[in-house]
C-alpha cells in the first residue's frame, strides 16, 4: 500500500487560516517518502541515531539523501497509543498550519503498515530536557531564556486559537512537546491529539479524555468537555514548570507536593512566599517584579473555573512584555527598584501592537486582571 491519497487526509476540508496569514490554503503540502528512503536516512534506524522514545514510538535523527537535510523522523509504534487517525490528524494539522512557533512537518510515510513523520530537526531537544533531571555538566536555563521560551510557546498556542478557523485545541501541551531550536527558539510539536474547537454558539466540543496527567484541565478531565481554556490551563502548568523547575507530577516529592498546581495554589495567596517558588537553579538571579508577574500570569491560567482564565492573547501580551525586560545579574536594573513602573510606556505598547499586526491588546490588560491578593 502506498501513501494515503490526499482526499483521505482532508478530515477537515473547511479548515482555513484567518486573513493576515500567508498559509492555510487548504492543500496538503507535505512530501511523501518511502520507507526505504527513511530507513536509509537513519542508517536502518540505528540505536545511535535514536533521539527519544515515548508512548507513540521512537524519534530518530536522520539525513535525507535526496536533499542532504538533517531531520527528525518519528516512527509510530504499530502497537502503540498513536493510531492511524492521530497520524492523519498530525499530517493535516501541520500541513495546513504554519507559524514560527510550530514545528515544521517536512513529510510522512505510509508504506504498508509503517507510519512515519518527518520533521525539521530541533537542535536543542525539548524544554523538558533543559528543566528536569539535568546532568551536572548541562547549562541551566537563565531567567531571560525561560521568559523567551514561555512567550514563544504562548504565541504558537495563540496562533492555533486565534488564527486557525475553526480554532484548534492543542490538547497535549507539555514541556516534552515544546521543542527548542537554535537560540532556544521554541516550537510546539506533536499534534496527533489536536481537535477542532467549538464554532458558532457552541461553548465546547465533547471528546474522550486524552492528554497527559498533571497538565489536563480539571473540567476536561471530569466531563470530557474541551474548550480553548483547557489549553490555557495546560499552558499555566508549563509556565509554572519554567518558573519553578518542578515537574507537573513528581512522586519523589514530599506528600502534598506531588502535583505542581496543588503545591503552588496556597503559595499564590501569599506574595512573601513567591521567592520560594523560583527554581533553585536560578540561584536568586531573576528580577523580583518579573518573578511576581510571571507567577501571577501562571496563577490566572491554572484557575479551577475556566471562565476565570485569561484568553491566550492576553497571556502572550503579558509574557512578551516580561521577555522584553532583559535581566542582567551584574547590573541593578531599574525594574528591580520600587520606583519602577508596573507597565511599559505607551510608546512601547504601541510598538508591540504594530509588530504584531494590530491584534494584540495593551500589555497591562492581562496583568490588571490578576487578583489583588497576589500582585
């Protein structure tokens, strides 16, 4: 059996991208590869080419003989969790949706019962590789890099929520699915669980609960009702991981601290405890106001009531501002002073709006919604 014909991939033929994006023509742009080509690219899937392994199968580093391009090749486990439908959804989503913060799908293989996906190679691996269980010789992420990654990941999610039509609910946002390219540029990956969001007057889509324990929004886990705010909750968990260095679920921690959100919630209520939440690996090298504001955004995202969570565009606005405030541990920056303004100048806010095509709201919109008890 050869690769699936294009009509088999058009699960959602009405999908489009809102005006202002060059992509989203509705055509499947991914290349098709034979299994022989991808076996050759990975030297017959040699163990020394293995990049990682998960419930879906294995990911290998390879080099395409036809173009000499270095790529990542995901070979789906034929008996694994990711079935044919998830494979088709991933090909479709990444063929129609293109953004600087989404991983680029180069092509796929569907020879016989083999299912493989070919992506651009991301030099620095996943965010998880840089946050958890680091070997002693591995460089720790500094505060500036963490905010850059958080802002970029939020922009990728915002593209799915606000530019795709109908909107796309990612459903599996977690640190291992945020890949890092040169300069720690983040890209969302692994779209096999993505779902089209509600349209018209519908508030949610109903589906079986999928995703990763610790990242799933409570209302989705309990009812199977999926909304864009479910992704915002997952993003809040990721942002907490970035700030604290803790895992979403860590059974090696003391009782009551296994679940990151459950551990953080009582601390959110006392501003004096915010420094306790900073990753010890930062060694105190972070802006005090920046830490408070980043934690406040995370607190908003993981609120139990989905209606109380911000839309992702407001999260992007707040994090873009925080990422722009470069912290230099050698210099006492103005932003660490009690006299520092809480929001950027109007000139800077206007420049953000121009850079982003006019759709971003004022950066203080998100921060002003933070409960007074934690800001």
